[in-house]
């Protein structure tokens, strides 16, 4: 069993170069099969979700080498039309292989990613949109089956700006005959990165990041080299760490204009946040004042407050002075971390409308807690950094899905944090 041990209340100091973005790199890895030529991706985070996606690429027939943050993909032979097995189940974003496989082979059978703890995550918008591109597509026995003799451009209007559906439409349409227009697409920075990546392969995508994306189909794409931008959610996690533990930390390697809503929200807590184009300096003198509460936060599609930062903000607000309300609008089950925070002494009431009322406390206390999902797990680390005494966080495999080495990063900043392996796992894999 792996777990993380943290002794809180040590101010953090130093500099972190933020890892490459998980939500950007996963669709980019899938998109690499749209060419037969070599693709090189730099600044790729070494996280479990990337490892699973690489396994999927290899199962499809690609040769992949991942060394020191650089992934070289040789996608000359992609022959297997089936995307399935444990690796589709382990990373939810395996669903972007749907669009990439239709683009590459014009047919695929893909196992639907397993149910997700944070919410149902239906695929109706993906399926109905891809169908408009002259693709026969339906669900059968837990698989999605899709095939076409010719992908044809179409006008598509999304009922909700789904990130995954927008990615799948782009991936299907880029090699289509004719023009595809997506109205009301997701505008997340990761969509812009996917479009930039595909355009660097010779794709013709305009308007990513706006309310209309126009994709002019091309006959083929070429190989490319691309560097993934820094992970705005990881940066927000480390901002949360400084907010509760105090200190002064510089975060670099991120596009800060993508984080405006996050930096504005952190400023409301009283933490000093200085922003340049690619870095954020966070500063808080812990003895000087308590964190202020943030009256109300609700999660929304970009540019609103991201659902992925909601749990970290819940942990920060547990130390706020007064009452904060957080409303979760994207996923129905994203407050699983609340029960764990309450074991540490947080005072939180969950409301029927998928909201949490957080009554800020001066102190939380270390105890044994469990990561219930990726971002909820990160929120527990943040909470523990401000707590009295030792916190033990179990089930940290969730956290490793998205954080390259959060323990190393926080140790570099001076935190008293370590990972321990005990019991059966230690014997099994000798670590
Ligand atoms: C979502 C987040 C994204 C985050 C990612 C990982 C949003 C809008 N999306 O992306 O920022 O990085 O999780 O945690 O914040 N939906 C449907 N039918 C569909 C597709 C989606 O009803 O076919 C609904 C979902 O149930 C959910 C909402 O749309 O309520 C957002 O889904 P979507 O953006 O597609 O999710 P992800 O792509 O996983």
C-alpha cells in the first residue's frame, strides 16, 4: 500500500517549473495517429494517464519511445481497429481515440471508458455530433462502433460546450471532405493546444478558443514536433498549497492568461498573487492574517472557474475566515473529498443543489484520510500542508494519474512530505 505522509504548517519557499498539461497532452497523443510520419512531443508529463495512453498507441501498432519528457511516436502502422482493454478503462480520456481512429482508419470499435466516480459522463454529444460527419455510429454491448466510407464536413451546434466532444469532432473532421463548423464548442486552452498541434501537422483549423471553430478538411497530415504547455490545474494546486501553508513560491512554465479566473479567485483569499506572462509568484505571510473566505464560487466551462480546481479551493476555503459556498455545475459527484476533509476537522455542509457550504476553521488536524479521485486527492494534500500534526493520505494512485511527482515538488519547496510503501505491494513489486 502506498501512502503519503505530511506534517503541515511549514511555509513553502522556492521555484517550481510546472509539468506539462495532462488535459492537453492526452488528446494530442491520440491525434498523433492522424499522420503516418514521426511525431515528437516535448514537455510531456510522466503521469499514469500518459503511460496508459502510450500503451493504447502501442496496442494499435505504433512504436513509442518516452524518454525524459519527450515522446517519439512512429504511427506508420495503425492496423488494429479495436481500442479496448484495461488501458481504455484506466483513463477516461481514451474516448478521444474515437475521433482519431475514425480519422485514421474510417472505422473503429472502442470500449466505452468505465463509469467514472466523479460523475456519469455520458457520450451522447460525442455520438450525435460525429454522426453528422457522415459516420455510422452506435453503441452496442458497452462498445462504440463507428465506420464510414467518407467523412464529410458538416455544421454542428453543441447543446453544451463539452471538452471531449469538441476534441472528438476536431479529430474526426480534420481529414474530412469539406468544411466542418462547430458552434458553441468548448473554449478550454487545451482545445487551442489540440488545434495548434494539428495545424502544425498541416491541418486547417481556425477559431479554436472562440465560439465557432471552422475546420477545413485536408487530404493528409505530416509529422511534427510540438511542446505541451504547462498544466494550469497543477499550478492551481500549488497555489492552494502556498495559500494554506504560507511562504513565497514562483511557478513558471504556464500560460497565465489561461488562469485568470483562478488567479483572481486566489487573490480574494488575501494571498498576494503576482502574474507575468509565463509565471506566478504567490506570497502569504502566515502569521500576519487568516485567509479570507470567498463568498461564492461556481464551476463553469472555460473561462469560468474550472471543475478540476474546485476540490483544491474547497480545501483552501476550509481555512477561510467566514462562510464560503461552492457550487459544482459540471459533474454530479465531485464532493467526495468533503467527507475526508471533515475527518481533519473541516466544517462543511453539503447542499441538495450540488453545493457545499464551508464554515472556515482556524485549524485542521492531521489524521488518516483517503484520496477518492484525482483532484480530490490533491485537495487533501493541500489541506494537510496547513494542518496541525501528521496526515496520512491513502489510495494515492488516483493522484498519480495527473501529478508527475507532487511529493518531490513539495519537498523542493521545503514541505515535510514523504511517500511510503508498506505491506503487500512492497513485497510484490520490490519497491
Ligand atoms: C471535463 C471538464 C474539463 C476537465 C475534464 C477532466 C468542463 C466543461 N469539462 O471534460 O474542463 O478538464 O473534465 O476532469 O469543465 N456531457 C454530456 N454528454 C456528452 C458529453 C458531456 O451530457 O456527450 C456532460 C457531462 O456529463 C458533464 C459536462 O457535459 O456534465 C462536461 O463534460 P465534458 O466537458 O465533455 O467532460 P470532459 O471532456 O471529461
